[in-house]
C-alpha cells in the first residue's frame, strides 16, 4: 500500500470512529477497535481529543493494553497509566516480550513494577534485568534475550531435531547464533543454509564467521545505520568480552529510525518528539513558552543592532525597506548548510578527515551564491529606488552574509556537539541570530561608512 493510500485510510478510519463516538454507538467502536493492530489503535488514540480518548481507551480489549501503551507517545502513555488500576497494569504486561517490557516497566508505578517482577520466573526476571542494565538508546536497551543459540561442534541434523523439539522460534529469526560452551559469540547459522545443507555436516562447516556482532553499548542510531547498510533482519548483541547477550531485530530498529526523524523535526522548533499533540492548553503553552522566550532574546539582540544605525536609517528610508532581504537570504543559505552538516553528523559521514574539505566547499557555495544573488538584488534595488549606491550596499552585504552563513552553518553543529548539546535543538536559533546580525551590520554598516565619507 502506498504512503498516500495509508494516509487516506488512517484519515477515513479516524472519521468513521469520530462519527461512531458522536452517535453513541459504542458497540460499533468496540468492534472497529478490536479489528485493528495495537499500533493502529495507538495511532487513533494520539489523534483523538482528551474526552474521546477516555471513551475509546475503555473500549480497547485488555489483552491489547500493553502493546498499545508501547506504541503511544510518552506523554499520552503517562496519562493512560495514571488512570489505570494496578491490577490492570500488571495484566497488561503479561506475555510481553522482554525488550518490550523493558521499554514499559520504567514508566509504571513502583508498586506495580515490584508486582510484575514478583510474578516473573527467575529466568525471565534475569533477562529483564539484563536489558534494563543498559540505557534505552543503546544496543543493549534495544535487544531481546530470545536468541536461539547452537554449538559449533554439533551436526545440522541435531540442530533440526532441537528446533522441532522447541516447537517454535522467536519472530524475525533469520539466523541461529553460534556460541561456545561459555556463550562466547562465534558466528551465525542462517536458516537457509540449515535447510539446504547436508544434515550430516557440522555447524562449524557451514556457519558464517564474518558477521560482526553489535556491542551492547553502541548508540541506537549507529545500530540503525548498520542495519541499513547491511540490510539486516536481526543481529547478535555481545558484551566487551564477546559474550552473547541477545539480539536486535529490524522492528526495533524501525522504531529508532522513526524516533530519530521525529526528533530532528520537532527539535528544530524546540519541541520533544514525544509531545502529545492534543495535550491540555496550559501544558502546551508552558512547554512552548520557554522556546519563545529564547527567540525573543535573540530578536531583541537583532533589534539592538538595528538601533545602532538609527541615524543612517533616518537619512535613507530605503535601507529599512531592503534590509530584511539580506538577513533572510543569509538565514536560508545558513539553514541549508546547517541541515547538511547535522545530517552528516547523524549518519557518521562528517569527521576530522573530511571536515576541512566540506568547510571549504560550503564557503565556496556561499560565495558563488552570494555573487549571483548580489547581482540580482542589486539590479532590482537600483531599478526600484534609482540609486546606485543602495544597490552596491545590498549587493556587498549579500556576499558577506552568505559567506558568513556558510561558516556559521558548518561550525555551529560541530561546536554544539562538542559541548554535548543537540545541534538540531539549538542550531537553528543560533544560526538565525548570527545571520540576522551579520546581515544588518554588513548592509547598514556599509551605508553608514559611505555617509561618513
């Protein structure tokens, strides 16, 4: 199904649900909800107003509660958990995979968490503790401990009989993981090789030894890059001694990719990707007010710079008309460079070996674009105000600001990352301030120097 078709289907489903809620047909809503996947129910809940959410959530099949809670954003999850009884929360976690339970359990009340741990057998409790030992944005936090392991010295026939005895294998299993008696990772045995090779052969003869495992402390974004480059469905996770801890599957990696994309988009506006779109007005206002306050400070800085040239603006009113052009063009050019560099840093494509070349390239692009648009804007300004000097001022200012915008767009993400600040969160505000100030100073400063002479 195409993206457009999926979007249309989601909108149609939301409209149908809204009409059913308005008409009070709870039986129809119940039937509709229980035909959906938990992820689709979560999407619907996120799209509803608070009052409608309460009605719909009470109609969701309790067996789906845990999965739905996993898929909704953090803010909505916290609200739903607050309204649930402890026994409902305990029941919602029954049968969940260990990696999914690890994602959910830290959001639960302490009493519920203790009850869940008491209800688990020793093996599953140990598995959960292994996952919880790592941060959620690491490979260890993403992994599941349900890996099927085999020894290298047994025959394929023994492996096949072992799998039949198990009765089933975990979802998204494309490889069995080969370990020694101390659980040290040795390689993988693909199911295709297992099924098509001579059953009398040993695992050591057909296993793949070149498949590199993923370290448990590897950042989740780096794990996503590895899955993308190697087209993986699953991958083994090991500790610093190459001892097998579990495996990561593609479904968890897709979640990381989506969260990273949401984070990059929302951070540009100073928001969190887990923010509830339909949160109460006061909560949303408080959250956004901080970012607006920061922007207000930068706006006052730009206004102060303009105020320094008040005498010049009084003599040439045309400068006030044209000066936003220089700042705006610089902001756009800088944002282009900023976006490229942030993306390169996220993908691991920008480092010490190529940073200088990329800097020279971006400055050269800024210079050439500055020359091109300086000629265009200068010609338009001269035709508009019939003044050659004004055209010269704005043309020179355009070149200066676009070059400075390229420099700023390149260096800001690197500096922010070095001091531990997310470039996507603060980069655009700093860049806009720089391009505004440089644009105004260059344009109005050149005009002032001309007047003084």
